[in-house]
C-alpha cells in the first residue's frame, strides 16, 4: 500500500486540530484562520484523492466536498464554543457577588 495517502490524511487531521486550537485561542482573526484552514484541508484531501489512484475530477470533488465540509464544521464548532465561553465570562463579570 502507498503510504502517501495516509501521510496526507494525517496532515488533514493535524490541520483540523490546529485550526480548532487557533480559533479557540484566538491566535488570529476568524476570517483569516477560516481561509487558511479551508484551503489547507481542501488541498490535503485533494492530494489524498490523487494518491489513492483517483482521477483528477474525482480528486477535486473529494477535496472540495470532504476537505471543505470538515473544515467548515470544525470552524463552526470552534467559533460556537469560543463565543459561549465569552458569554459565560461576561455573565460572571456582571453578576453581583454572592454573600
């Protein structure tokens, strides 16, 4: 078996993990992180599709569908939890101290 698809899939997983952490830690603006993450995931899945022996249109489809979908899902989840954490912190600051 060719080890390249596994390597590109690991890169895909690491990009998702790194993007999630970067969004949660607010290492950069959300639009910039989203563009970088989606691009890297699409390219990684495109390369997985090419190295598994698929045709070029098939690899493009897999890259856009799988890479784009997973990265958008991770972006939405990370942004949701980041905003929920900020709302919780704001609510704690506004609440009066308990006796």
